[in-house]
C-alpha cells in the first residue's frame, strides 16, 4: 500500500488540508526526500497531533493524546535504557497477558519495536502518542528518579556509616550544592530537592519487611517515588534525625524535630515526626515554604458570602471565631490570613500554637511546650495578662482551654481557634461535649466555618465535558439549575508535563460559613443537635461545603469527582 497517497487522501477527505496544500507538501517531500507528514509539519500546514491521529487511523492503531504516568506498569521500564526510549520515542505502557502495549511517536519506525519485543520477550502492540506527550512521560518516569537512582548506585558500592554531626554544615545552604557528600546524604538531599520541585507537602518514609517505601503527598494525594532496599533504612533514618538534631540512638519512642534547608534559593521549614513500628522507625516530614505563608483572605478560594462574613467577624472587638476541619484542610492558613488582615500597630495580637509554623511580623507567637508545662491552656492564661486585643489559639483540645477561651471572649477579647469537626454546626456539639454550658457557647461564639482543600484542575490540559444528571444530582444540582448558572459544561483532568500528569495543579479551599445570629443562638441555648442547627442555617442561606464545591465546578476550577472526594461526609438529608 502507498502510505503517502493513502494518508494524503484521508487528510483531504476530512478537510484537514486543502488540495493546494497537499500538492505543495507533496512537492516539498519529493524535493527534500522526506515523508509527506514531515513536509506537512515543516510547512506548518497542519497540527502535528491531528496529522498523527490521522496516521494512526490509517494504520488501524489506537491513538492517545495523554498518558497517566502513575497508571503505567513500572516494571516494564525498570530495565529500559532512557537513551533508547528517547532516541526512538517509545515507552512500554501496560502488559496484557503475553502482549505489551507500547507508546510510539512514529508508528512506521518498526526496528525499535522489534528490539523491544526481544527485550521484553513479549508481542508488542503499538499505541500512537504525540511526540511531546511521549517525551514528557519519558522524562517523568526516568528523570523523576534519576537523582535518587544515581545515589542508590553509589550506595550499593559503599559502606555507609553515619554518626555525630556529619553533614550538619550544609543545613543552611542549598542542598543541591552537596554533590561531594556521602551517598546517604546525597540520597536524602535528592529526595528533599525532588519533593520541593514537585510541590509536595509531605514526605513519607515507611519501612516494611523487605524494602522502604518513599512517598510524596502532592496536592493532598500520596504517590510512591522509590523503594530503597531495607538495609539502608537505618542510615537514612539516622541522617534525617541528625539534620533535625534528634537522638539517633533512641528508636523506641516517637520524636519530633525541625529542619531548615534551602533548595535553589528557597527557604524550606520541615517538621519531622518519627514513630517506632514493627519494621523500624516511620518518618514523616512536612514541608513548609516560608514564601507561601501569608496569603490574603481573597486568595484562598472563599466565595463572596463567606468572605464578607469572615471579614466582618474579624473586625469585631470580642467573641470566638472557630475554623473547623480535619488535619491538613488549611485551617492554619485561614487563621494566618485573618490575622494578617487585621494586623496593625493599634492591635495587640498574640498567638499560642503547636507548632509555630511561620513567624509573622507584629504578632507575638508562643510555642507550646508540654515538657515544661506550657500547654494551650497555660499559654492562653498567660496571654490574657499581656493586655491582648486579639488571641489566636492553635487548637481547642480540652475543657480547660475551651473554658479560658470562652471567658476571654466574654471579657472583651476576639478569639480565633480551630476544632476538629466535620462541619461548622458540629463545633457547637464539640464544645458542649467538652463540658461548656450551651448558654456560654451561645453567648461567646460569633461564627463557625468548616473548610476543606480540593485540587485545582491544571489550566494547561483540562478538557470540557457534559455532566450527567446523576453527577449533578450528587452535587445537589438539577440539569436546569446547572444550565442556568454556567456555560453548560464542566471540566475534567487529563494530565500534562506542567502538572506532572496528575491533571491537577495546586489546591484551593471550599468553605461553609455559619454566622451565629439570634435565631441560631437560641437553638444553641436549647441544646439542639448539630443537624438541626445546620438545617436552619441552610434555610437562612448558608452554603454547605458541597454547595461551595459545586460553585467551583461550575466556574471550571475543579472536577465533580474531586468535589465528591473531599465532601463525602457532607451528605445531610434536608428532606
């Protein structure tokens, strides 16, 4: 079959090129001795992806315009040379029994497919993928682990011993400059640098019977990075504990510490936690970049309703404002944004936190230290003797702290704090369960806000889609209300090099703001359940977490699946 004439006919029939353009490309191809598609690309007469899709259709091969790297079979690429993959632009994707599907940018280049068939001892089935998409996937699979893999090769050939203060001189320098350090130090530095590059919020190092699992949490979702052999666990653990100034000989009890590093000029604070498990110490590091700390209330995803209510409440001279949600839902960011908005020389603002995540100029911040008796309650009691106008308590954990916070609000102080509850109305129940009388809760509390963090769709690769009535129903919408509020479509994730093939890039908040007015205050005094308070607030116009998530779906910021993932517990039956 004459592939060139067949391809040209298909392009012409589908209206992708005109006859004049096709003739021009054919002449160029003949003059330069290249294929028709190469001439079309050189003359910029057609989009490369459209041309490749038509070529795949002509050959009867599947075509993919995106690859989910996390879903690929990692074992297929474990022995593949990166130079081979890049030079021939191919990548094994999945194994299907005795067959392996292989992504390739040039489906007419059969020689590397034959070589791969021998290498994998399997029949290969080509899948056509655009060159840029394929190269991005190859880079991610091979380059993502390159630094750690190189270090692992060095470790295999060296005996590592780590003791004392080895490597401490590098703590306040760019960790990328430590190329001459011991392999274990380079491995840890490589992991930290890669975590910062991929915008990770946490690094998990978990020992198992035969290996170590290293995972990054990116935009709230854990992803495995490498699996070093188990014999290196003690050295990795010791290195990290030395960086944090912890006792490397003590492995029987949990330890907490902090590390300060610079990665490519960016200052990173790391909160370290170790706990003993049956297979060794489990390590979790939370990465906090100082440059990202102070965010304005208008930049954390609040809708107009929640933003107006929060801005109004933080200007009051007394009362308690509670921010609720699970760990990692952005409560501290919201509190810092609120304090930054009202921070001025005319206000005395003092906080008691565990830990103090970021230093804020103009605000007195106290670090909880339970070893010497400086608890939240003790710190709050001391703060009240410092003539404060505004007090922030990192978390209300017990009756004593709650009682002092209530008394502080009733004696003319604005108190901001957090609670671990699923929704805003449950904060009332939580305080009553702690032993605070309902009338005191009603008298002191001026507002409660629940929040979650959800992932934002990557603007570079999100694609439009029409939602089903079932999907809209789960968001609390009908097709009529959806069409009335938005453009008639939503967006879904795909994945590209910008978002590391996750489909999402960054996170934003969704909020449920319950303002305590006279009617809500009476319900609290009557000690009704939290569902009744929530239903009444909704009838008065409160948007639930899922309502706010639906707003972001309609705006094109996130996907329906993401909203449903983070609001699974927001299923209040209003019937």
